[in-house]
C-alpha cells in the first residue's frame, strides 16, 4: 500500500507539472494583458501534434520537441498579431466568445491537417524503462524527466520574472501598462513576447506528454478546465501560486481517483463503492477550489497589480 501511495503521488506530481506548464503561460497572459484566453489549451494540442510530426520526420523525439518549441512560439505570436491584439480593449465577454470560436476553428484545422485518428509518439529509447527509487519501488525514467523539466522551467520563469529586465517590464506592464508605454516601452511588442512565451510553455507540455498519451483533436479542452482551476486556486497572475496549486490539483486528482474507491469500500458494497468512486473522484478538485474560494477568494497567493 505504501509503494502504491508513493507511486501515485509521483504520478500526481508529474500531472501537476504538466498543469503548471500550461497554467503558467495562461496566468502570465491574464495577469499582464488582462486577457481571458479559452484557446490556450489548443496550443497545448498543437505542441503535441508538432512534436509528433517533427519526431516522425527526424526519427528523434529530442529533435522533434526542439523543433516544435519555436514552431509553437511562432504560431502563438501569429495568433497574437492576427487575433488577440484586437481583443485587449474589448470586454471579457467578447474575449470569451472570440477565443471559444478560435477553439472550434483550430480544432477543425487540426483535423484537416492531421486527420481525426489519434497519433502516437514513440518513447525515446534512452528514456524508456524505469529506475529503482527505494525498496522495490520503480518509476518510469521518462516521467522523472517530465518532473525535472517542469521544475527547471519553473525556476527559469521565476528568474525571468523577478531578476531580468523583461521580467521587470512584465511586472510594470501588469501594474500600469499605460505608464510603461508612456516611458517609451513598446507595449504591443511586450504583449507579443508574453503571448509567445505562454504559447511555447503550453506547446512544451503537449510535446512532453505525447509519448505517454495519444495525440488527438480536442486533447487541449480537458486540460484547459483544470488549468483554470489551478489559476483560481493559486491566484490570478501568480507564477508561484500556479506552481503550488498545480501540484496540489495533480495530487488530489490522481490520489482521489485511485484511493477514493478503496476508501469507499469500507463504507459500502464494493460494486457501489467502485461506481461512487468513479463519479466522486473527478469532483474533488472542484470541491477543493470551492473550499479555497470560501477561505481566500483571491486564491492562495493573490497578486496586487502585477505578476510574480
């Protein structure tokens, strides 16, 4: 039982890391640009498809994902220039409607380009297999790489936001974009950079999960919902909040799905417990979100007039 708990905890952390990679870009976009982007999950899907395409073309997963990152960045910048730039001064309702329409357009575009059948990305041979962590507990190498990559990305984001000039401009732009623009900073270029970084982070998450899950149209829709849960729990605009909330949500979701039915078997018939567990487990993250909002309506790490 202890090994199962540790194994599922690592799975929860790995899932949380993926949520963070998507949520970090989305919370940056909302915190700096005050833009609600429902289409952010589509960039996660596009990153997975580009990784699958480039991996098939080059024969190497590493080359595939290294090519997919700048390609996703370029797509994000193009979308910002063609679509999102026209939404900054519009109401949140307009942004929601426009980005929801963009979801439908891009999902259909993916089906036209790649087809409706799921794609698979082969596991890189050097990262296949598992390693022994403790006792007889073994864990897949590739999942450990995902966790390590996410942690390094989180450290890189923290350093960029808090210790670089572009981070200073991001925080200033989130606090008072008009003043930053008046001081001679090209605020449109700043917004484009932010959107491109957010798109690349989402694409990186999609590329890293591609060897584990099948790549299919609409795969970004389900993760987008949990991403918004992460942002609400962590605090809008907070990178630290997104990281902590993503790990919490990943653990609650994963452990709830595994151990929920087990605990319910002590209270009811096994068949009923299994059915109840499958129904109740997906609700746990939303119950958690409601509890956090009751105690801290602005999230665990609220940001006042900026991004951190």
